[in-house]
């Protein structure tokens, strides 16, 4: 059996196409998976708001996600990040992610909204009394995807464990995305999205490319 297998591989007429072709197919599949995860991320940006309530940071863990809340207290900015590859009205940019601590030494993550790639004039107040926005669950690390880098200003996702390790803090179980008073030079997130990036179409496109290339490789090497 081993002789036949060795003979079969030896008799492949286009070995370079076979090996490098299937490496490319694997890359196409990874790209499809990445685009599908991006689709799920943007799909979750369509918020099903149920009510609007006033809370303090101490109660945040007990409130359901997708709830519109006014968060009251005294919040001091600790640090901030740029969330990569965010699209607003068809333009590329970042979401600005602030890390705050309240008067009770409790920490919270705030998505302030969108800034363009060239925006260097945004401003976050060092101390804020009130946040108004929507509570969301943190992102999770996909099986395949780029890892966030400790000590970097840039994030690929809003992941609770990573931010806690990077900042050496503990966070609440949810974060907030603001819809009012987002900061100077920052675009608040609209509750009804007017632009949906075609990530699902791109995902199907990469799968289609992988199938077509696989057929070419197999036909050229007389497997089908």
C-alpha cells in the first residue's frame, strides 16, 4: 500500500500546482472564515433595544445586553484603544475604545464611536459624569484570526480577557457603546445602521474561489 501511495504522488504531472495550489485553497478558506466572522460582528451591531434605564456601574453586570442605559457616576479615563477596520457610511476608520475607572475603583469599557483613519483631532474628556448607550457582551476570540498584541494601541476585537491582562484590571461582564456625547471629533453609533459591509458576500466569494481552484488542481493532475 505504501508503495502505491508513493508511486501515486510520484506520478502527479503538476506537482508544483498540486502542493502550492492546495496551500492557496487553504488560505482562501481561512479568508472566507475571517469574512464570515466579520459578518457576524457587523450583524451583532444591529441592536434590539428593549428599554432605557438609569443605573450605576455596580449594577451593570445584572442588566441584560442590548439595554439602553444612562450610566451615572464619576468616571476617570485610564487608557484607550483603536478598534481596527470599522466602517461608517462606507468610509474606513476605527472605533475609539476607552477604559474608565469610577469613584468606587470599578472599571468599565466604553466604545465611544467612529473616527476616520486620518483623524488626529479627537478628544476624550479625562473625567466624565454620565454615559448613555447600549450594553453589549464582549467579543470572543475566533478559532482563526489575528491575535491582539499586548501593549499596542490597536485591537481587532473588544475582548474582555485581553483588555484585563493588558491593563492589569478587572472589568464588568459587559461593555457600553455610546449613542450620545461621544467626544470631540467622534461619530456616535447610529441605532439604525445605514451601511452593511458585504462580508457575507466576500465569505461566499472566497469559498467559490477555493472550489474552483481545487477543481483545476484535480483535473490538471488527472484525479477527476
